[in-house]
């Protein structure tokens, strides 16, 4: 059969009758208002809000501008505006995934420009930005995660040095904000650094570090050091963490108290460090952190010395909380704050303002603001919407609502996810029909799916597909034990979970067992290819920049993830036999399902060779496939053209391979 061309999309429709207010058409063929073009129209990706007094900054990625990251500034009570001209994209390539690309201060903003990866100082005068000036030298360096040392007029940041042979070198550095090219190394020797944070009095410095093969959610060390008058590190000690304890977001309170999140109890909970003692601030079976895939992540912020606003996850859903320090034996009081949001991140706070991003099943990601003094102990105050990632352009009747599900899987374990029923205000299926089911595998694999409105998911449900968005074993939000259950079992436990989820919904009569689809991106793409190869559950699949050869990934991926598979699969190359055993490319004789591959040709995380090897093997076997490439895309699709083309091609492939709409 070989490669297939994109067919026309079929939508056989029976007209409405007097007794039926909806068109009758087969599942998977419904006309939908959520077109490929609608996925990117007026669409933004909001990230990295910061507060500086009464001014809010944030980044927004714009698909219509090729995925450019725009630095925005808004004085509260006034309209937002772009800080830089249209030629500039603010983005760091540190750790490939980036994050922590800028820092706002009272008199200047410091930002990494994507074009050359240098840090630029953007002076501010009466609310207007002046000409940016580079403060780091030319060369193959990458910077991220800044803090400002006002006393010594410098930035402290993470730097990756790519100028030498072999693996790049990570460092903590100090950057003089007034003298170009003056960069001083403060600390080096660890494989990775993050979260440099200076105490309010400028005398102490915090940071996280970790070593191969750990990822930051496996084990990190919390470092504390005194600084000399010149700003040199003295009396450095590790005060928390280790190879089996993950520390997240170490921070100083306004008064100089040290806080951090640790998973030492199985759950990422908040702690305070004082004079060698570690006090658990909130002991709760909930996650007050999330995997540190990018720099600059934040789940809590200080309103004052005695009040902390936070977000936390329980059973896959996020909520707001308030922590109040009391002069009692217990020390702290925790209050869950009722709000309509189920997905919350990027919390920033000061004595006057709180900002964060949040969403729910009816609302896409939105930048919210409320006054710090308006917060109570039971409910979040009315929230002001500063920026929305996408306007409310679809009717609620066209949007499927997530239903939390848990189901049995291998090893007497349970797996979790969200089920979405086919939903369209104008269409219904013929009586007795069951919908095709798309099982979605999130990336990571250490990560979690979101319950916030995702129009890329609704693209499918509004056409008559059911969707199961799986938080397979290894996902976050359910404690460290659940997260660690994928260690040594990638390609086994996750595959069992997605197959069990599909079978569970088919057994419930919620899906057509003959039309089970699986799709995923990056690490989720590996789960797709492994499930298609090692199980007989699915009829067709889609791999978006996914992995077919684990050995090739271990040998050729970037530094941040170069030893990730040591814990997920086994040490490489010692466990190469296991890598071969679990790699779909080596068992192509077991794969007999059509597959579509979508791949960015500039991807350094999962290089195109992965998809190309799978396509060649399927071609040789005569299995239907389609390979769609995007010349200017890297790991993940950012441009409107790529996002639209990917959706259009994937839909057409499913409709053709499953004969959707055929008699």
C-alpha cells in the first residue's frame, strides 16, 4: 500500500426532520465550527507573567507571526502594549525547552533575544522602552532564569557554554549590567543549575543543582551560600534534596525566610527552612509543584511575610490556596479557595497584586489579576481578565466537557484520565452507532494532561470523535509513587495503560472497538508507536515528532534529556538489549496499522531521522503511512500554517483509513 495521499474529507449528512432538531451523520464526519484555521485565529500562548510594582509583564507566543514570543507590558488600569518592535522574539534555548527568558525590574527589563541568544538590557523611562543594549558577549552561550543583584548592579543567571568540545557546560554566572561582556562564573561542576535567588539583604544566594542521570523531578539539591561584599560565593552548603528528593522553586519571603517545595513525603508539599530545621508548611496529599521542564516555573508567591498564595493539584485538577502564618503551635493555616478554574499556573504576587494563568473546561488559558488585600479564606475574589489566549468564539453546546475516569490496568494498578464525549450542537449520529475513540498520550512522559479548554482536542470531539486523554503511570499530580511507577517501565506500563483505557471505554459502550485511534507527541509519540507495535488494540495512529528507536534517542538527543532514559528504560549502553526490545523500529513485523507522522525538520530533541526510519520500514512492509514535514519547525509546532496543516492532514488520514462516512 505504501504512502497515501490526503483524501477529501467526507461529510455525508442527512437533513433535519421535523422530529429531529439535529442533522444525522456518522461519527467522525460532522461539520464543525472548529476548523483548522480557527485553531490559530486570534490565538495566543500566554506564559511567564511577572509583577513589578503595579506593572504586569508577560510573554505571548503568536502562531500568526510564526510563533514569535512577544514581550508585553501593562500598567494595571491601562491598556497592554508590546515592549519591543516586531522584529524581536524573546526566547531562550537553554535546555532546549527554555523558560525564564526575561526579568523585569523598576528601571529596566533584561531579556534573551532569540536571534542571537544574548541578554539585552531594555532601559525604561516614564513607561517607555529605550534602545536595547546587549550586556553579554557574542558566542555560543545560552542564558536563563535571572535574579537581580541591585547592590552590585548585576544579574545572576544560569548559563550554558556551548563553545567547547562535547557536552555543553552549565554554570551560575554574574553579569555586569553596565559593562558589556563582563561575565563572572560563580559556580560550576554540576550538570545542571536553576533557580538562583538572592536574599532580600543581598547576603545569601539560593540555587538548585542536579547531576546526570537525574531529571529535576527525580532528585535535586538545594544549595545555600553566603556572599562576600564583592558578591563571591562563600560557605556553600547543601541544605535539602538529594538523588531521590525533588526540590522545586526555592524562594525568599520579603523578610528573608527561606521556603521550598519537596516531595520527601511522596507529595510535593511546601516547607520552610530556619536555622537547620525544616518545617512542613502544608502537609496534604496534593502536589504544590509540577515537573520542571522549563526555567522560571512558579506555583506560589508571597503577599506578605505571613501570607502565601499558591496553587496545587489534586486528582489531576488544580485549585488556588491561601497559606497564613499563625502564632500558634501549628504555625500555619491552609485554606482552599473556591474558584471556577481547574488549571492554574505561573503564580506571581506582591503586597498589592496577584497574577496567574488559569483555565477550565469552558475557558482557554487566561491571564488573571486580583488585588492581594481582597483575598479571603474561603473563596477567591472576583478576578480581572488581563489577557485571554483565545476569545470565546464557540458555543458551549459545541464543546465537550471533561469527565474524570479511573480504570484498572496491568499489575493490579489504577490509571487516570479525562473522557470527552462527541459533542456538536447541530449533529448527532444514527441510532445504535458508536464513535471512533482517540486515545491521547501527553508528552514528557513525566507530565500531565490539562482539563482546561483545548481547542485542538475539541477539534476532534466536535467532529464526532470520543477522546480519552490519559494520565498514564509516570504522570504527575498523583504523588511521587505514581510518578516513579514508570521508572524502568517506559514502553510497558504506559502502553498497558493506554490499551486498558481504550478497552475500558469500548466495554462501557462509549467507543467502537473497531475504530480505536491513538495519537501523541514527543514521548507520547513513542507510546503511540509502541502501542501500535506491541498490542492489537488500535486500528490507526498518529505520531507527532515521536520516537521509534530508543537507542537513537539516547545517543543523539540534547544534554537535558540525554540520560533521562537511564531511569525510564535502563542505563545505556549497558541495557541496550532492553532498548532494542522496546523500540518499535526493531519489531516492525508486529506493526500492521496505518500511521501518520508529523515532524519538524529543525527538531533537536527528537530528530527527523526517528520518523524517517519508521516511515522507511513501513514502506518496505507495504503498510499505509503518511509523512508530513515542516521545514521551519522544531520540537512542537508554533506557526499557524504548521498547526493548521497538521490538523487537516491528520483528520483526512483517519477518515480515509477508518472509512468514516462510507456505507
